[in-house]
C-alpha cells in the first residue's frame, strides 16, 4: 500500500520559515515527480511547486518564487518544501502528490496524494 505522509505544518508568524516533508512508503519516489499543492478554505487547490524525479527540473507558482524551495532526498525517499518569508496568504493545507512525470502534476493529476499538513500564518 502506497502512502504519502506530509509533516511540518504548524502555526508560524508572518515572515517566518517552515520546512515541510513528504515521506513515502510502499513506493520508491526516486522514479517519480512530486508536487506540493495547497488549499485554503473556500478556495480551489493550487499548485505550489513541482520537482521531477531528479530535482533538476522544478516549477514554482509565481506567488512563491524566491521564497519557497523544493528539494528531494531520494535516498530518504522524501521530498521537502522550504518555506521562507511566509505571508498570511500562504496559510492553507499543504499536500504532496506523485506522478510518473511533471506534466501530469502540472494539471493536478497524480497517482497518490497525502492527507495534508496545515499551515497557519499569523500576521
């Protein structure tokens, strides 16, 4: 059984930093693209960042460019999202998902989704 589990979400002050982790079990992530998504109450889910299997081809949505960094450690079967200079509008539930390639993740088509981790940003 494949599971993606996100962790690291918590309450943080605006301007602060957080690091999210997406750990996989039942699947070796090093062959898959992984994406981070978020959904705030009353809003549609949006793509935050995507990395290909190697970590060399990455995508960021415009609103997080320069503040968020996606990375992966295939030896640990995990993908990370470093979030700096957090803003109140970054508050949401963050999900990770995987797919055979980044093109699928760009249209939010994934093989597996995690349950999400909540980030709250206080102003």
